[in-house]
């Protein structure tokens, strides 16, 4: 069954305000797709257009190739899991799961069969008679998923469903959600502002800012090959070093950076000599001391201003002139000479850095 979702040149206006600018995107059948972006970027508005709570001002949403304009939410082949889960507190777990089926007139025997099967799927066998109040946060999350799956949707929509959970439970539920999606083969469309969630679970991620899709790619490509300044700075930690282009040779761009001299990276998009750019280099890709001397084609010195121990790694905050640079090293790489106030040799491989024209967003 085709469970693809096509945002066919959709636009969403609220009066004079454009919440979602023209967007053309196809989410494939059985894909785990996440919209990632800060609050107010338009990602939940997109989810509401897919679910039927909103009709786009322009364009249309197609699910399984069928136009959805004018089709109400309860007639669409979708289910939604809300941020607050919206479980019914006076119903048992099984009654919560079976609710949508009961509304559709499914027999009691079939409803029981479905709830038992879904409880097994979400690893809560035998919990059907429990009250919602007896469940932990993670168990409630799984019951909400089971209830959404009971009506056999083609597409499951998830609106920041893990945001209320503590860190360890959130990390556990990421694995659970991915596993459930793989077992069911249903198209999942997930909304989040948490890049860890998006990168961990998704087949592809669409990064949004101010109503625009900045980039759509698989998580590794998104992290390694950001196409805009916003994506480079929003997805993962990154050092943005401002400068002007000194020279361009193929994909290699040499940047004159105040206080750091000439640095080289890979150019993204059209870049020309004299242009104002940012060179982005991830903190974990910067090497320290002898490793910088031996293995890097770009090298410079900075002063350590602060050291933060974070378990398996350390973050060195360094300064060179007006430029702050964050460096991450494994805890095993720590040496006694790495102290606040000390000068440190830093370096990176030029192909690990990307150069993007300043103001370069979609």
C-alpha cells in the first residue's frame, strides 16, 4: 500500500503572516521522517496540514497519491500522537487502545484481539487491565503509540512526544520508537526541536527555519554536509569562524580569518574571492598538541580559557584574539599541561571544514 506523503507546493498563511513558505517535499512509504527546527519555525503547522486540522492556503497534501484538500482529520489515513499523549484517565489500558476501534463499530472480540497484539508489540503484554495512573512515563508513551496504531493508519504523526520525559527515558524511547516503526513498516512523521532525536531515529531529516525547509537529507549527510549557515549552526555543535575569501581552487577555499590567519576548507555553493564567509569546523574534528602537528594541514595556536569535564570527553574553550573556539577531545587524551591560561596547538584537516557564504540560507 502506498503510504507516501507529498507536500505539493503547500503554503500556510494566517492573515498577513506566512507560517509555512512554499514547500514541495515527498516523504516515501515506510520512511521515518523528522522535521527539525526551533519553536515557531512551522514544523507543527506542517503536521497539522498533513493530519487535516488545517487545510493549506495554497497547494495540497497527497497521501498515497490521493489529494487531501477538504478531507477532515477523522477521514484521513493518519493517526497522531500529541505531546501530552491525551490518554483517557478513567479507562483501562486496553480500553484506551480499543477506543478508536469501538468508535468505528469493530466487534468486542476483534478489539480485544487487536489490543492484545499491540500490547505485545510495545512490550506491555498483560497490562490491558491496568489503569493509566499505574503506568510509568515510558509505559504511557507506548500505550499512546499502541492506541494510534490500533486503527491501522497509513501514516503516524508524532508531535514532540518525548519532550516531557527525562533524559534516560527519552534515549530509551528513541530506540523503542525506531524498533516499532521498523516492525510495522508504517510511515512515521516526527516533529522535534531535539537534534539528537532527529539524527538518531530518522531515515531523513528536514531542517526548518522561519517557515522554510533549509535542507532535507539523511542524518550523516546533514551533519557532514550542511548546505546553509542555519543548518551548520543548528545541527550539532559547530565553530563558526568569520573571514573573507582569499582564494578558491576547485572545492578548496582559503579564508583570511582575523586573528587566526589563513584557514582552508571545502566550499559549499558558489563562492568567490573577496566574499564574506563563515568557516565551520566541528569541535570533535579539531586536534590538539602533537596530533595537530602530525596529522593536520591547517594549524594555529589559541589560549585555553576553560576546561569542562563531561565524562567520556572534555571540552576545551579556547580564545585567539576575538575568536572563541570550542574543542572536544576524548577523556583519555587529557594531559596535565591542558589547563586554563595555557597556550595550545590546534589543527584540523581542511576537508573536514566547510565554508559557506555569510547570509547563505534557503
